[in-house]
């Protein structure tokens, strides 16, 4: 059982780039990780992976969850892409 758990953790850790947003990620670090991963995502795909929702992304916590604007302070390149694809962001 312990061997199976260790193997599962090892496999998940090996593909962490494709798993999406990590708890410690900022919006900028998440977008850069997703767009620079082995399977490089376009800005819209990366933004959809990284964007948080009201209600802390917990089903049922908010009746009508809304996307929280991406916090792109200090990342003018990502701000330009957010404007290009019409994503709400804070600068």
C-alpha cells in the first residue's frame, strides 16, 4: 500500500506543470507556468486554468460564482494579452 501511494505521488509530481493552479501560485506565476509548460497553453487556456472564482472555487459556496479579475501587476506582457483576449485584470 505504501509503495502504491509513493508511486502515485511520484507520478503526480512528474506532471505538475499540467495540473493547473497550485495553492501557492499567484495569477502571474500560474499563467507563466501554464504558458511555459511542456504542453504550452495559449493565454486563454492558461487564464481559464488559473483564474479563480468567487466562493473560493468551492461548489455551492456562492450561488452565482463570478471570475475574479486576474492580478497582473508588474506583468505588462500578460496585461497586453489579457486586453487582447478581453480578460478582466488588475494592474
